[in-house]
C-alpha cells in the first residue's frame, strides 16, 4: 500500500510533465527548421545565381543552347542541395541555440535540469527529417537529375549552339589558341565547310595546325561524355614559326577533342550520374569512391548536430554569433577530410576510409555532447 501511494504521485507528475515536453519539442523543432530553411534559402540563392550567370554567359557566346538552359538547371537543382542542406541545418542549429543562449532562454532550460543530451533528443526529429531528405537527394534525386541533364546535353538537336562552332563566324577558345569557323549547320547538327586552326604548345616548341574539311559533326563519347569534332574529307596543314617547312596531310576521317568551359554545365563527369544501384554492384574503385561519398552526405547531418549543440553555447554579452567561426571551421575540416577520403578510396579501391573519418568525428561529437555528464557518471560508477 505504501509503495502504491508513492508511485501514484510520481506517475501523475510524469503525466503532467508530458505536455510541457511536447511543447518544448514543438518549439525547438519549429525554431530549428525555420532557421534551417532561411539559411539554406540564402545559400541556395547565392550558389544558384552565381552558377546561372556563368551558364548564361556560356549561352551568350554560343557554347550552350539557350533553349535547354532552364530545363538543365532544374534537373541539376537536387545536386545544389547536396552540401547546402547539411551546412544550412548545421548553421540553423547554431543560430537557433545561439539565440536561446543570447536571449537567456537557455537559462530556463538548464535550470529545469535539461542537459545537452536532452537538448539533442529534442532536436532529434528535425535531424531525422533532414537526414532522410539528404539520403533521398544524395542517393536518388541527385544522380537521376544529373542523368536527365546529361541526356538533354547529349541530344544532337540540342547540341546546336553548344559546341565550339558557330554558324557563319569565327570563334576563339583557350585564350585564342583554338579558332573555328563553320559555313553552315543544318537541323541534324551536320556542318558544311569546317575550318579549325590551333596553336600546339609542347616542350619541343610551338607549332600551328590548320584543318579544312568539307563536312563535320559533333560526336559524344558514351563513356566519358566528352565531345569530339568529327571531320570528313579534308586536309590538315602543320607548320612551325620561323620555319619554311609545311606538312600537308589528306584524310577521309579525323576526330578532335572539343575544349570544354571549366566549371561549365558539361564539365560533370558521366560517371557521377550513375544510379546508386549500379554503384553498389560494381567493383570499380572509382564507383566505390562515388558510392562512399553519396552515403557520407546524409551522415554529415546527425554527426554535425552533435557538434552544433555544445559549440553554440554563448551568452547575452557575446551574442549569438560568437561561436559561429570555430563551428564553421569544424564543418570545413570535416568536409576536407571526406574529400581526402574520396581520393584515397579511389586509389585504394576501399570505402572504409570514409567510415574512419565519420568515426573520428562521431566520437569527438559525442565527447563534446556528453562532456558535462561524464563527471557525474564517473562519480556514480565509483
């Protein structure tokens, strides 16, 4: 009877505290998600506008067809969020908890006995939502969008205006070392009367080559995705400055690699857009490295959340942005470590190096999160 009398008030107190915990959960989740969306939107606008201006410049000079610019950009939208969303969520946590510290709201949480671990439990639903969203983007939406974008870029009709040749005018590439001219381009992409002049620089010196062909077309390598200028029925002339020697060669077929704009829409390797299911069943070291990178992107979210809570601690005097710099350095180190892991994985053919990096940061984050509770835990064990 005595035990029953004691346990009933305890159950009553626990029942009364449950609505308070739910209100706290909703409050923190809403605050974190709001900050995450705001930061991610700003980051997205900065990245998207910068990329769009660059691609618009490609379309203006004829390296990219203006008619497919917007569809290709829309297909590549998921790829923009692969790093924006983890960074946005990390900054959202820092700003949200930094505001709680700066406005002395965290004093109330801590006075009520809420530890850092319990704060992490409160934001666990938001962390899970972002992690699942990142997994969908990194493993499925991103590769699918890249695959559809490459399919658009590979269509013969859409290649018009996207190659280095422009109908009826000379075009310069590589700082003027590569000059092209085509008399006419039909609807199928076939070109008539093609001229190509190129300065070739090597250790032996500089030479000039000029090629004139009666017909040509753009061919795309199915493995690498690189574009080649395929010429037929023409002549090629090679000469060196200061020399009277001229070499003439006649050909029925000739193929030349087209220089791509660095960082342009077509600079993404075709292997980067392979479906995740294909990467899982592959033994290719490069495929394993890409798979490890895709799996790593969602794991960044919960691991960095472990760092965000202790690193956001500040006070009203220092302000909510006081710890933002050191916290961003941690994210930068994590990203650089994963980039190095990708390089090592590609060379060694093993994706275990990714999990070593994740393990190091996971242990470090858990240590920072549980640091306050460790002395009491050791005392209880003693």
